[in-house]
């Protein structure tokens, strides 16, 4: 099997390439940079074939995928700077990547009759209520530019292809790139007290664990919509921060505040990011481990990286 992976300079694409290599599956990585731009950790992503690709260029996407001829594409590339997307003049740039780029890849997959797995987000919903969102729910109501453009990407994939997976994730952290855990640990070096919101509820997703699931998926034909985060109860960012500091042995006073009290974000965030993951097990996929276990493994990885 041959798998083309976009966005390998990011958190998830990096781990997907490593998972493919671990299983002996041929992987071709791509991103916008001339060469791989992620962490130089000597892992598979730094050794496997790499293609520089601007996914907003329809002709380049068609030519590249026609030449590579993959059996499946795992589309991790996205504009993920949520607050920056809200600035004047940015919406069209974000849409070109998240909607247009995804549509270009879907069209190329249709021509090749290959599978496509698209990573989406809890932000396609408005985050009201307390009931976990079902993966097949179509009550879309994004609150921000990022969520709207990711939804447009979903619609492009579902409207173009028959052999597709749309996997919504939330609160992502991984070895390569920035994330909430790294931010908290860095702030703990200079702050005794931190204010963290306690009215946005969801579950974290470790890219190492998610990559395993995605590679499982593209070897199957159980197409459709899925939600995939680590297992465990639903928590707030405040709960997550406290557990990060507990496991890391950091003595930081974490103060719970409402989103309104925090007041620093340009983009509106959903309060209810609870994603119902039960469809994974129903369709024979192994759920991700508990988020506290994932956090413990991730903190150990960060220690190793610092040595």
C-alpha cells in the first residue's frame, strides 16, 4: 500500500509518517516548505520521500498525485491559527487552504479512485448544550473562520468522493509543533499563578495515538464520519492544566475563569467540544488510550527531547 500524507511539518502528519514506517507501509510526505521543516529527530518522516506541494494550486495537486498514484491520502495539512484567521483580510487565505486545498485533493483522489482521509474539527459545531456531538450529526454552525472553512472542506470531500473518512478531532498535542501542554509548561517557568478557562469542555487528542488509528482506518473500507479523541471523561482546559502540572511536578496555582473573564481570544470558541467516539468501537476500530495515560507518555517524550 502507498499512502500520501499532507502536512508532515505539523504535529499529526509527523506522527502519521512514523506510524506508516513502523508498519512497513510506503509513505510519501508533503508540505509547503521546500524540504521537511519539522523537528529533526531522526524519525521516519525525515528519511521517507518528501514532496513540496502547495495544496491551493489545483494543477500542482493533480500532477503530483497523478505521478505518485497513492492508494490513500491522509490529509493533515490545514490552516490552524484560529485567532489569526479572524484578522482583517485573512478569511480568503484561510479558505484557500482549508476549503480550496481540500477540494483540490478530493478531486485528484476521485480521478485516481483512491481513498481519502480528511482531518476535521469540533469547531464545525456551535458548541451549545452538554450532549456529546454525534459524528453523523449535520447540525453545523461554526462560530469562527477556522471552523467554517474546515466545514467547507468536509462538504467538498463528502460531495466529491465515495471512499472517504472524515475524522473530527479536538485539543491536539504532539511532539512536533506548538500545543497547550508546551504552552503551560513554558508559562510555569515564569509564573506562579495562571488563569485557565473552565467553561470549555472536551477531551485531548495525542497525535501519536491518533496516527495509529488513522493508519488502521485507511486499510479498511468502513467509510464515513468519525470522532476520535483520547478516551476518558470530558474535562475543561482548567482540569487539563491542573493534571499537566500534577504529572509534571510543577507547583503552579491554576485559577479557573470563564471564557468571558479570560477575554484574550479573537475567535469565538465552542463551549461544548464533547465528541461522541463510540462509532469507532462499533465499526471495529480500537479506541485511543485514556487521555491521562497519553499525557504521561507525552511528558516522558518531552523529557527525552530536552536531554
